[in-house]
C-alpha cells in the first residue's frame, strides 16, 4: 500500500515537473517560503528569545528566498546568530534558482542527470523554456550542457563567495569587528554581495566601512559577478576572452550592464554632488567613488553608504529606473533584466532604421524573443503600478517613497527610503507578494498561471490596426 502511494506521488511530481517547469518553480518557492517562515518564527531565531511576529517572519522569509534584502525589522539587532544562519542558507538557496537547486539535489541523490531533470534545470537558464513549447537550442546554454551549467552554478557560488570572504575579512577586523565575529560576518557579507541581497549583520550597516574603498570595491565585484547570471559565467569560463565565440546573450548582457553602470554613476554624480545630506560634504574622489557604488547597488545589490531617503527626488527616479531594469537573466539579480532592455532598444533602433528584422553582432533576433521582452516589461509595469497604488492607499505615504520601495521589491534590490520598516501588516503582505512575483519572473509567472498551450492548426485573416 505504501509503495503504491509513493509511486502515485512520484508519478504526480513527474507529471507536474515535466508538463510545467514554471508551475513547479512557483510551487517550490512557496514551499521554501513556508519553511523559512516557520524557521524564522522560532523563538531561538530572535535575539530576544521571543517568537517573531508572523508578518515580519513571513516578510523576511520572502525577502530571503527571493534574495531581495528588504526588511521590516533591524537585521543587526533583531535576529540571533541562529536567525542569521537561517537567512544565510536561505539566500544561497534562493540565489541558485529553485529549479537549479532541485536539479542539483536530484543529481546528488541519483548520481545522474536524466532528460527530465535537464528540462527542469533548463527553465532557470532560459525563461523561454518555461512555456513548455519548442525552443531553439542555439542559446547560451544548450540542453546537452545543462549538467556542466549545474556544476558551474555550484562551484562558482562556493569559490566566488569564499574568495570574497577572504578579501573582506581584514577590512572587517580593521573596521572594528572582533576577529572571531568577523569569521562569520565575512562569509555573510560575501554571500549577501554575490547573491545581490543586501542584508547587513551589524546594526550600523555599512556606515563603519563607507570610506574603506577596498572593502566596498570587493563588494561591488561580488554584486557584479552575481548580476551577470550563471549562463554568462559559464560561457566566460568556457570561451575565456575569445569574444568572437561569445553567444549574443553574453555580449548584450555585458555591454548593457557596463553602459548602465557608467551612465547611472554619471547621473548620480551630477544630481547629488551638491546635496549636503548625501555627497555634498565629501571630497571629489569620494563623491565619484560613491556615485559608482550607488549606481552598482541600485542595479540589484541593495547596499548603501548614504541615507536613501535623503536623495533628491530626481535621483530617486533615476534609481527607480535602474532598479526596474535590474541585472542579467538567470542571475541573482531581479528586474526586467538587461537583455530585455537591450532587445527592446535594438527593436526600436531597427524600426527607426527601417530594417525588416532586429539584428545585433551579425545575428538576427527572432520575433518570439521580442514578444517575450515586451511581455516582461508590460507584466512588470502592471505589477509595480498595482502594488504602488495598493500600498499608497493603505499607508497614505508619499507616492515617491512608495514607488521606490515597490520597485525595489519587484526588482529584488533591497534599497528603501525607510518606508518598509514602518508598513502595517496589510502593506507588508502586498510588498511580500511583489517580491515573490518579481523573483519568480513575470514570464514564468504568466506561464505558470496560463493553461497548457494548445496547437492552433489554422491562421486568422490579417488586419492592421493603427498604432502610434
């Protein structure tokens, strides 16, 4: 009887994971959120020894699994060492991607990676596969290379975080952290950097290190590597500096990332250089460096050396735009992704030039990729708009602050104007849902909700409505 029941459960799981990796991803996310909410609700997880309020435990669990970094409690004083250890494990699990993590576990247990497991893992490396339809395998990672990608994810996470921790440790000790405490704070900071989460384990956050340029540079490097995406890391490891062999996705990701990083820094420098509450009282070198740091962190890092609430309104708008774009696809960063922006920009340029197709680096970008890019922006903008209106109505807070924190949640950034810490429970639930939808991905979410795709064996007559 038990064997029959176990077989039935296994058949159901096999059917769900094969038929819809997107629904499987959403289900695993929900299970992980429930698990970490229960763990963070334990009295031993809080510094006071009392159970954390359910709304705060749930919000922190969502922020942890979705590698966001927003918090409704003081991370440096509220959680015990056990609570911080739970958060450390949660961000690393969430950063890998639930489908990748599930596939790695399956590989460890079964010692092999079958076709079904490859299909599941492929949903993390290419969101287009979430639809369950045919996919052109001329992508950054082909289906036959998924096993190598999984190894890259596991080893790159371990190696990069270990190197970052070793580099950060001396700065922590010099900054006044006790040597023994720095032994676990260094891995914690390295994980928060590479996963683009932004949690800080000490009460003062980055205040003690705001002039430690080496420490902040190491942190920016971790955020940059995490925001590129595991497929890009895999391609760079495979092809090294042979740029002609880089797939189109890698070229678009790196070029767009660097353009946004530099452009964002220049804009922040112009807008904030005379603001006495942020950069106005700093020297020229510090102002330039902090502008680049802020630009990198608004992309998805979530760390800050200045009070975000003191930025000019114009800077908040620019920061919101950078956050909405986010990082690379299949990365630890959120947002609509830099390749989405690149594809849409190329489509606009091609239309302006009168070209019949969208082209880049000697390659043609098919129309289905353009439709997905447009859908991602539309779903993301709709989600941000609905969440902003809902939370603004609940809190009656300034709309600029609400919009900034909502986009930060959607793009899993973690920066806040200070609004998140004062939200009522109802608004916390709305913002937690925004984080979940933003991390799962608008394409994956749409595919999970939609019914199984059906083949259409006929074509309707063409008629062109007037647009523009």
